[in-house]
C-alpha cells in the first residue's frame, strides 16, 4: 500500500498543477476523491488502457463530474492518456473539459450535471456481468434521481453494481448538515435494500476490504473523506470548493505534497 | 395508433435481439404483447422518468436499442436533462416514444396536454423528431427509425384515430404527398384529419383547390422540399396541435424568411401561449381553439379575403 500512498501524492501534484495553471475550481472535491480513484485503478477495476473500449471490462462512472481534474490525472497515471495532455486541462481547443467529457480514453460517461451517473450505471449493469462502479458526491445525493435509481438497483438484483459516496461533508454552499442533512445516510441506503459499508475514504486497507467484500446485494461504500485532503490549509474548508491557489499557496501545497 | 406501434415494435424485436422496451409504469393494456413475448427485454422502471432515460442510455451504451414509453410531458419535459446529456450527448440509441401528443388527452387537464414538447425536443442535437398522423405514417416512421439509429422522438396520439392515407406513405418525400396549389396547408400529427376535411369543404363549397401536406418527419426537416413548395405558393397555412412557438410553425416560418420577396403569405393556426383551463376531449378542444375543420375553413377564408383586400 505504500506504493499507493506515493502514487496518491503524485496524482494530487498533477491536480494541483492543473488547477493552479488554469485557475479552475473544485480542487477540494478532487483531493477528497483521489484515494478512491487511485485504488480503483490500481487494484479493483478490470480495465486495459491498451483497449479501453474492450467489451468485457469493468465500468467506472464518475458521476461527480466537477472533480474532472482528479479523474484526468488518475487516467494519466494509469496510462489511459499521456501526461503531457494534462497541461491542456480547461484550455481552449483541448479535450479535457472542466467537467468530465467522454471523448477521452477510459471515460465511460460525460458528467457534470449531478444525479445522472447512477441511472446510466443501472442500465449498464443490466447488460453486463462485469462490475459497474459509480462515484457520487455527497451533495449529489440531494438529487431525486439518485433515489429513483437507489430503488431500482436492488429491485432488479444488480449485485454487480457498487456505489461509492465521496462523503466529504461539504457541498457548494456550506456544510452538508447545514444545507440539507443526509443523515442517517447509511440507514437510508440500508432501508433501500443495499449492502452498506462505511470506511475511511483515505485508508487503502479499508477501501480494499470494502471493494472486495462479497455480497448478493448492490453495494454502497460510504467513504468518509476530507475535502481538500492532503493540503493542510485546504482541508475541511468550504472556500476550496471554488478557489484556486495563488503562487504562495501553490508553493506551500507543493511542499506539503513532497513530504 | 398505440396498438399499431406495439405490433410494429414486436415485429422488429423478433428480428433484432437488441430491442428493449422501458416504461415508467404507463401503457397498461397497450404494452402487454411486447411484455409477454419478450419479458427479458421489457422493464417497467416504476414512476421514475429520469431514471428510465438514464437506464435506457446505459443499455444503449452496451449495444441495445431502447424504446422508452410514457405520456408526452413525463417522457420529455420531466426528464429533459437526461435526454440532453445521457442520450443526445452520447448519441445513444434511445427512442423516446410518447402518447398524448397535442390535445389527445384533453379530458385529463393541462398536465396531460402535449403542446410544448416540440419546442424542447426539436433543438436537441442529434435528435430526430417524428410525428405521424395515422397508422400508415406510423409504419413509415418505424421503418425510418429502423434505418436511422441514434436519439429519436416518436410523438404518438392515442388510440382509435382514423386512417387518412389509403396506402403506404413515403416519409422522406412528404412534400410530394399531394398536388400543390396556390394555397397549401402544411401540418403534422392527427390534426391532418381536420386539414383534409377543410380541403374538402373548400372544394365543395367554394371551389377552392388547396394542397395538404402532412410532414411526419419534423427533424431532419425536408427543408429544400419545403422551400420549393413555399416558393410556388401564394398562401401557406400552418396547422398544428402545439403552441405557436417552438414547433413546426416556427420551423417553417424561419425557413421561409430566406425566400425574401418570393415568400408567400403564411398564417399559423396553433395554440396561443396560454394555460389551457378548458376541460374537454380532443374534438371539443380543437373546436375551442379553432383547429377543427369548420373553424379552419372560416379562418382560411377570412385570412384569404383580408390579404386579397390589402393587395388591391
């Protein structure tokens, strides 16, 4: 797992560069989901960067499309796209849009409007025996369509479906429990007939155990994460949902990631 | 029309194993033939249209061709972003099939009127839009959908509509379906019935010959053929069960501007942008909104005479 930890720092460095260069938003949402993406590509997903569209593959849908930089960075680290392309993130004429766009190898679904990925994932799960993984943001669970799909998946025995909720406790306008409380979140999913596992979303052993846990139900992993994870002054700070670092902040962040 | 649709879909599903049918809990006593013959390819997702469109898009990404079925607004406006992002953005083989087009479900109140749907479906990139008037046109639409994959919108009325045509209909040559005159009617959907009656009344009572062109394929719209008809017409009457803005009338008038001085006089008979508080069946509402043959006749005569006076 120490390899994974080193890799996660490198992924975060690329994200930092991308967002610093383009002055884009959502660095906090990217940093909270990095470890989830990292372990998926390293240990869980049956995908092949040489044949990203081979029919018999696992599917990952990143429904929280605003954390695009995290996915692009992970795709570069796992050989789906060249590293130099990360420099085109959010640039005129580039293909790495500010929200996830599916004309990039390894990306299954264009997202950016919340509440779409789980329904599409249900459709894919109906038509494949392979595994289908959907990453949701916590704020995204405000969308009614999530709960339409949450009813559907257990009813249709979609036990090849795994949802990961990046539960960093902060949404666009404030704390989740101030804007629209999701609790008791595990109980809600359990009452919808899902297998529910709660883990530390930055602990690779916990995440691995949860991903490999066998069950006959569709599974939801509630990953307790930290918004802005990895950079002391960004952690648990709403402002970093939007802000991009200035030069001094960039240098400090880089220093922290190089430790 | 609903029952003919399901027959035609069953025929196609027998030849093509990728065909799926999804419903958001509508179509009782209509969809059963498909559900019984292809139980593994029929899913009632429950009353959840957003989820239905997302699931359809997901199935389509896996190589399926998915028909989804609902009542007009629930299958379009309710889940518009799913249609835009999940279906059109990904060029998914999803055919949004609705019943209750126009005023067909008038007795059920304004929630069930399909009079703004074209305004949201026509501008969607890659979306094909089909609005048949009878079972012959429906067959032509289903044939067209078989040949042309990708996002599509099939706008059906309900059941029991009369057949207007007596033979198969060439959907890609619909501007040749009648003999053009100086005065021509362009319409789509089941209101064709009223247009044909109007044509007959004008001939019998006033010896006026008009051409009637029913255009089920609204997108891709046969622009060249339409312009050709406009160029050779003095008067064009556009008739549709839809708001005046955003449907076929908007489409034709926006095309017509390119004709400059050759542009004919164009009149639109459709709904004004008002909430419909009237309760009534399709016949009653058509009459109330000037869309039945008797009112269309009056309007056409009046508009013709006003224009003629202005030109003197």
